[in-house]
């Protein structure tokens, strides 16, 4: 099993969710986060004063899938979330040692 962690632009969330659902992903966790990467924030003007925004709003997706499906899920996220502009996000893939569905006690891929 693989854990896919993706950070994307917030306005892309619904489009990515729909594409993943169409690709057969049955669930995901979504967290609103702030961070920075290459863009290192930006400058905004509020009430006539200019200030620097160091952390940019993002959305973090966490999805656990069977290992055989991981590459397809990563490609679905990347192609759907891509705008071609700086700040599109990152995707990380990690191994998952064990999973359990609390309600039924099912484990590993049966728990997904």
C-alpha cells in the first residue's frame, strides 16, 4: 500500500476530487494548510499598506491506495491540479506498513 500526500492550490480541490473519484479512489483526507516553496510568498496591499504574505494557502490531500494503483493516482492528481504556474504543489509517495478499518477490524487493502 502507498500513502500519497499531495499539496495543491485550493481552487483545484473539487476538480481533483472529481477526477480521483472517476479513477476509482474511494476516500481521502483533506486539510487546509499554509506553506511556501519556490514562490516564497508574495506582497499584497491591504487598506493602503503593503505587506508580505510569507505563507500561501494550500490544500493537503492524503490518500492510501494499493501499490499497483499509486502511479495512476499520482498522474491523475498531477494532470488535474496543474496550472503551469508557480505554486502548483508537490506530491509525495510513501510506503504504508499497515491499515485497519476501525468499525470492522478489516486490515490492509481490505480496509481501504
